[in-house]
C-alpha cells in the first residue's frame, strides 16, 4: 500500500535519516531546556537558509497553509489596502485570506504561463497605490513557474509596501536572500523542498515585520494564527502550545541535509534536464518562461485522462506524480523535482516508469524519456 517513489510536488520523499530522527522517545517539550535549544537551533537554521539577516524564524505546527493564514492574520488590519499579486492559483488564493482578515484587496493579475513582469507591476502600483502590504507567491506550484522576488521585493520596498512572500515550494530550490531583497515575511513548509513530512510551517520575519507586530493597532483575531504570542519564547521558556518535538527533530535533520548554494544549483541543473527531456520526447510544457527549479508542469497528451496515467504509474510502477487542479484540472501532469526528489537516480526511475506507462497506455513518444534524461545528465555512456 505504501512505499511509493513520491515524485509529487509535495509531500516529497523523506530521507531515512529524517525518519529515524523522528522514531525515538524524546523529552517533555514543556519542561526540558534541551528542547528549547533544539527549537532555537532549528529555527536558526531556517533563518539562515532564507538569508534573513537580523530577523527571526518561528516554526509553527501545521502545514504550509497555516503559515499563509498566520501571516494574513498577523500583518493585515481591517481596512488595510492590500495588493494581491496573482499569476496563479496560490497567488489569487492569498487575496481570499487577506479579505478574511478585513483587507481592502486590490488584485494585480497577469498570465499564468509566465512570471510577474516587475515593470508592469511598478506601473500598476503607481496608478493604483498606495498599498500597505502586498502578497506574492515565489513558486506557483500548480503551474510550475517562479516569480522573480529578487526584483519584486526591492520594488515593493521602494514604495514602502510590506511584503508577504509564499515561498513554500521554492526555498532550498530557488535562491532566497530575504534581507538583501527587502522581504518582510517569508513562508516555507516542511513537505516541499525541505523534504520533512507535512506538518510544519516556517515563518521568517524581518526586523521590520517584528517591529510591526509589536506596534499593531488592532488586536489579532484568533490564537493559533497569531504571531504575537511567540514573542520572547526563548527568554520566557514558554511556548503557546505543546510543541511537536518529533516533527522538529525531523525538520532539524532535514535542514542539516541542505547546503544552501549547492542545493539551488542542483535544482537548477536537474530541472533543466527534466524540461529538455520532456520536450525532446514530444511533450509541451505549461509554463512558457520563468520555469520553476522545483516542479515541472506538462500538458497531458491528447485524450489521456490524468487518473488513468496516475493509476498505471501507481499500480504498475509504484511511482506517484501530481495532477492539475482548478483551471488546470485534467489538463496537465506535474513532476515534483524538489528536495530529496531532486536526484539523478529518482528522476531516472521516474522517467523509466513514465516510459512504461505511456507504452501501456498507447501514447507514442518521440524518444524514450529515460534515455533522454540519461543523455541530458551525461550519464548514458557510463552504463
Ligand atoms: C504546498 C504549498 C502551500 C501549502 O499548501 P499545503 O496545504 O501545505 O500543501 C502553499 N503555497 C504553495 C505555493 C505551495 O506549493
């Protein structure tokens, strides 16, 4: 029933050492200062991974969506003008969270097949501002493209707009220099590139965002999504609720496995090989530019139902891939080449399985995917 090669864009494959770190009896996280150190060390690792100079990272128990909601709950006050930068499903969804917390939402929308154009965005802000806060998605996982937050961040800063960035499926696979790019709130999740199990969201706050929390005018509605309650947890040796110690131990190990620069380079190299392999075999990609390093979206061959493809991969090959949802429902399939999935061996195994499945389903390919991939990564002659 289990034991698949999980080539989905999250949850991703979890390394054995991470699983092993979770399969132990630890301590009582409310009583033992050893746990406070584990939490602080893990948060600090995450803080370094996002390049957050003098700011702080909190680790919250709940998957990525909790981070998005906590950011909206904590940084949006009723009546705030919030710019929702949207070229995909998560981008637009951010607008709904923002209005739940009382924002006056203004959408900047652009095509889902390419990244946000900072020049057009600047013109839009000049015409429609001022805004207090903006939300933007770094990697639009459902459509497989990455927005250039290295340009968007400084642009927002130049207008004095506070930025909330959903980098849940990007951090570790795309460059992230939170402080240098002037980003205020950066959100990550455990089950994407980080390759820990689902269940944790990591919220990184700039010094500016921390100061905002201290000086907010209206109280934050709710408790679980309230980021004020984490203030000075180290000094107080107090957490707002029982901490998921096993999850944090696993997260720490997963973060230890990521070397910032090398990880981004590996994702860049392998994602390019994946795209070239697919195109050479006759597939068309959904994204037309600004391709994500962490996920590739591929148009389904004419007449092929995603469920049929997935069932064949699952039952005959023990491999899972992602499908499309919302406006991409049954139009695409998605390969998650992030974190522990982004290895030559796992991708080669995936392409072998896809070759087999397309053969079974009578979908002709211009070239074997696995051979194509082995050529792309220059391994073909070594076999
Ligand atoms: C996965 C993901 C999330 C979080 O969603 P989950 O419910 O935790 O899977 C948020 N934003 C993006 C862009 C994601 O890819």
